[in-house]
C-alpha cells in the first residue's frame, strides 16, 4: 500500500449530523468499507453521550471492528477519561485534538495549551504501564494548524513549536488538521517539512483536510507529493460544511481514492466496491446529503485499477 | 504575473446553457472581470449562429473587449471560416480544438485527424499573409487528451504524436484539454513533459481542465507544479456538467484564483473583486446554477493577498 486512506465518516461525519445512525447500521457500514479495502476506520469518539449522543456506541463499535481482519480501528479521545475508555475497548489507535489556536481551544474544550499538554502527559503516563504491542498508538491532531476562524492566520512557527512540545512528551505521532478549510498546498508542504525538520521524519505521516473552499483534493495531492502517507477522508463527505453549501466537511473518500488510484498509487481500495458502499450508506441516511463527484460521473470508461 | 487564469465562461460556460445572455450583459461581465484583474478572456466562438445561437455576438464582443486595457481577447474557432472571422474581428488569440480521439472527432465535428490537420494547415497559410504583430496567436487545443467517453483510455504516445504534427505545421502552441474530466495529476505531468520533450518547451503552456470527478484543482496544482503557466477556468463553473450533478464543467475561477493566491502565486486578480463579479453574473443568470465553494465560505479570516 502506498497511501492509507483513513475513513473518518463514522466519527467526524456522524458527529456533524443530527440523525443518530443505529449501531447495527454503523457495523454494516464499517464492515462493508473494510471489505472494500479501507484499512483504517475511525469508528467513533469517547466523548460523553450527552455531548454527542450520535457516538454513544463507540465502545461497542471498537469491539466489533476489531473482529474485522486487517482493519486498524481508530477513535478520537478528547481527554484522559476518553483515553481510558479507548484502551479498555481495545482501539488500535487514538487521537486527541489540540488546537493550535488557543482561543479556539479555550472556546471549544475550555482548556488552555498548558492544560492540554498536561492532559496529554497524563495519557502518556497511563500508556507507560501497558505493553507497547497491546496499547493503542497515540496521536495528537494539531487542529486549526492552517488558520482559525477566530484568530485568523496561525503562525507556522507556532504549529511547529507545539508539535515539538507534544513529541517531547512522548506521543507516537502528530497529525496536521485543516479544521477550517483555510489550507493551501504550499502551506501544507512548509508545515510538514517544518515538523519533520524539528520533530523527526517519523513523527508526522498524516493529514486531516476539509473541503470548505474546494481545496481538499489539491491539498491531498500536496500531501502525497511531499511524502505523507495517511489521509483522512469521509465517505460521501458526510457531515457537510455549514459554512459552504455543497462543500463536504472532510474530503470525500471516493474522489480521493479515485485520484490516488488513477495516479497509480495503491490504496488497497476496490473503487467499485467503495462506490457501492456509498450507495448502501446513502440508503441508511436518506435525509442526509452526500457529496463528491466520482460517484455520479462514474469511473472513466475503460478505467482499470493497477490492482 | 506567475500564473495566467484564462476565463472561458463567456464561451465554454455560455455555450453549455440554454439561456442566451444579452450582449450588453456579456460586455458588463467581461469588463467587470477584466477590471478584477483577469488578463485573458475567451469571449466567444466563431461557429454558425444556428449551431450556437448563444454565441452569435462573438464578433461584437471581440471588438468591445479589445477596448479593455491589458486584456488578451481569445476566441474559439472550429475551422478555417471561423479563423477568418477571428482575424477580421481582431482577436488576440484563437484556438481550434482537435480531438485526440478520432472517433470523438468524427462524431463531434465530422472530421478525421487528416482532415483536421489539413484545416489547421490552411489556417496557418492564411496567417502567413498577416504581420505577426497584428495576427492572432494560434493555438490547437488537444481535446480528449486524458481519455474519451467513447474510446476510453487514450495512449499518451498518441497525444504527443499529434502534438508533434500540429507543431510541425507551424502552430504557435498546443494546449492540453481534459474534455471528459478523466485526467489525474500524474498523467498531466507525464503528458506535459512528453510534449515538451518532443515539441519544444515553449510549445505547451496551458491546460483546460474539467471537474467532472472533482479532480479539477488537484490537476491545476499539478500543472502549476510542473511549470505550466496558463489555466483555463470558468466563473462560477457556469455550464456545469450534465454527467455529475454538482460538478462544474470547467474548474471554477474563484476557487482556482484563491488556491493560487493563497500559495503566494500572483495571478493579477483581486479576489474580493472577482467574488463580486460572480454575484453580478449570478444576478444576470438567475436560473443557472453556479458552482464552487470559496464564494459561499468567504475568504479566510485575516486573509491578505500578497499583492
């Protein structure tokens, strides 16, 4: 596999819509997408059910998804408590978001940078007692890394400096998140290179991109060009973007997978099966809009995946 | 200017919708977009009015657009007759499409490759009698270069071989057209490099991209990365794509200009003015859908163009 597409629809997509998908449907979705060759799926988030009732079944989903062969089961955790839940459930990977914009962090999770770093340190302490082979991989998602809707532009030096701090604490990896859809390809390459130069080449491999201004796939291309190997995306762009009608929130898995496979990069995904999963999930969410273009246009005539 | 955005909405956009825009409105659009800093506009096509009544006023538009300071006035010509009209009207640039898929060429313009090459040779003969300084620049658009909805995949060697033939005839430039939205960034770079290697570095500078599978901006990024300097696009993606609901036909000028300017590449375009032109044109075409995301999301908070 050249590029790993990490499906975040069951977490980032479903947390953004009002419909609560039944657990059985979520399992069908996760199993179908794993069967289409998607090798990593973020199945939920360990947040209190009163905050996100859409994701209240995350523990059950982790347990189920672990039975699917070859699948990396990822979850989001907002804090130490969530990390404890993720470890207990047996997630293979857990990510905690840390907003580079401190204003956004205070508003969103009511924590300063110092408080977030302390929480991350506590999670790392917790992980130290577990054998590496059985503990989840722990990643910090650097959100608002490309700009903030409250603060505006975010200095690249600040992103790198915070990446250094969390890597020094001992996290396995950091990820770059364009939470606001402000990012551009040149900025993405500079940020990735800056983190590699200051934190080590192995400490950053993935990006989480939004399509708010239509730049999602161009940014994904920049990520691949510079050598990043994991790209988050959401089936049918589920969740959308309230700021831009017609824009998906996350980039659309089908369009991304088509781009990469057409370029000859192996994702492990069978495009025809993936397009069928989209239709299946659309039937489960009849009142939710799905995004992206490849599904409607179809694969090009005579298109063959390198296999 | 680092990258020239060539606006094709008044030609490619308007020929694809049923609404016939009044000539006065077209002039308003062209003048407003030129005032926003767009330096090249394809104002129409010299095809018979019975074929495309939407573009019957092309000669008048060329004459008008020539009065706008600094604007390169481009037109499409389907044949020798169209080229004669373009020369008479005083166009600065004229392009003739030649479909790399001969099946498509026969179906679309009822001409084989040999017949198309003869027509191009006749146009070049015609141009020889005119002083270079006053004649239009003459380009051949290599359409279906990335694949054909009838033939399927198109061999890259065939694109390069036809490019060589038309360059040998004496055209000023060729352009790469992804008529079908089949293209991917890796293919684009290979095709450009192949044409440069075989025809000369100065013979290919521009691409015409479609967004049928959502790949438009990623392909535009690949074009810029490899060193192409002219990219066609359409304001609001006017014209759409019948194959993919929600997809623009051409890539969307606003999203493209935002990407390039955000990357620090100079297009000469004032983004705020461009977004205002979009609103103005939408008011002129109240029943036509416009596409793209930057207009709805707005420019990022605190975003400043390098100027």
